[in-house]
């Protein structure tokens, strides 16, 4: 009897997503998409005019999955499910991406201070003719932050590769008064929803 292939392709550079997949026993092979270079990014993450945060995050995750799935075919790789994800932070309808510098990080944290914002993570799983997708939305309330605490946090270097300029799994956890939703979703990969999609794609999960 042919053994069941329990591995997937993960098209994400996020170490947090790798950690969360390992947590639930999912074996994966990285399939990294290009963010820049002479030919540009494989999938652009620019926001379209008038696009809501919910639509934006879902579209980017789906485009990444479609590109990665086509890459598997073109490279003649072993066919397996491919998982992609995209996370964004939104406040009052505005999308807060990854800050490019200290000034942007400070500005984002000042906006989040003492407020409740939404963290949206869209995940997509493509396999054969299956195109599965879900977006998980959580609410996060920040305590009121002092200018000194914002500057100290930015000095750690932690904000710069994270949507909204903070990571719930890191030092910024001391800023968070309350969350409603999925802790793992705020990290970048909602475990419950991810497991559901992977099961639908044929992965033998508990």
C-alpha cells in the first residue's frame, strides 16, 4: 500500500507560521515567493483603490496560492497542497502594513494606543482542483502607551517585519489588554481554520 504523503508546501517566509505548523505536527517544505529583485515581486501586495482590508487580505492570500500552485506545476514538483497566508492590521478602515522605518512604527503604535483594532489573517490552500480559503478576524485592545514605551519598543527592532508594527508573541504582548478571536491568527496563522482547510485538502490531521 502506498504511504500517505503528509507534507505540504508552505509559501511564506514567516518564522511564526512555520512554528505554528510544527505545533500541530504539519510537515512542510518551503516554497518561497520573490518579494523584489530585477523582475519585481511574484505577487504584489499593493492595496487597490477603494479596497477594504478584508477584501485586500483575502485577495493577496489567494494570489499567492495561485502563483505558488502554478510554480509547483511548472517546476514539476511533487504535487502536494500549498498553503499561503496574509495578515493585515486595520483601524478605522485604514490598513496598517509593515513599517518601513522608526517614524512609521512610532506613528502606527501611537494610532493603536488605547484603541481596539482588528487583525485579519487570510489563509488559502490549493491542491489539484481545490481552491480553499478563509479569513479569520480578531479584535485586539491596546493599553494607552507612553511615548517612552513606544520608543523603547521600536528600539528593539521587533516592529519592522510585522503588520501594524507589533508582534503579539513578542515584547508587545505587555501592551495588550484584551483579545477577542484567535491568538494564533493574530500571530499570522489561525490554527483552527488552517487545520480545517488542510483536512479538506486530504491531510490526515487529528
